[in-house]
C-alpha cells in the first residue's frame, strides 16, 4: 500500500468512526437528530437502540479498514471498501437521501479505484 491509498482508506475509516459516534452516542441529541433528519426527539428516543446497533456495524466497517492498513493488505481493504460502497448505495436508496452517496459511497469508490490502479 502506498501513502495515497493509506490516506484514502483512513479517510473512509474516519468517516465511519464519526458515523459510529453519531449513531451510538449522539442519536438523541440535537446534532444527531439534525444529522439523520429525524422527525422528533421522541422518535430518536424510540429508535436509539436500533441506531446503536447500526452504529456498531459501521464500527466494524471502520475496524476492518483500519485493520487493512495495519496489515497492509489491499484485498482486505477492497472487501471493506466494497461493503461501505454497497451500504451507502442501499442507505441512499432506502432513505431517499442522496447525501449518503456523497458521504459514504463516493469516498469508498474513489478508494477502490486508487487501490486497483496503483
């Protein structure tokens, strides 16, 4: 892995670490409600366990990406980046929020391309 690949993979991991923080710890706060476009504080309270579970899965994606950097294995990085890409597409489709494509899928896709080209 070269430095550009490591930086891009690290960026995707950092994005997912932040998503974990939002989903697991800030879901019911003003910041979490705004970030995810939730309809109310009550709704956030009702769904916080689901959000924490979702956050945990995003944490596994971040951990896998960090692990791929530590072991310097592009196959591992590709697997987790493709998982992020697919999750972003599904998230954008299912929630009808295009911003998920820009936040998750596009950085993952750029990282995949850089990994395959270099």
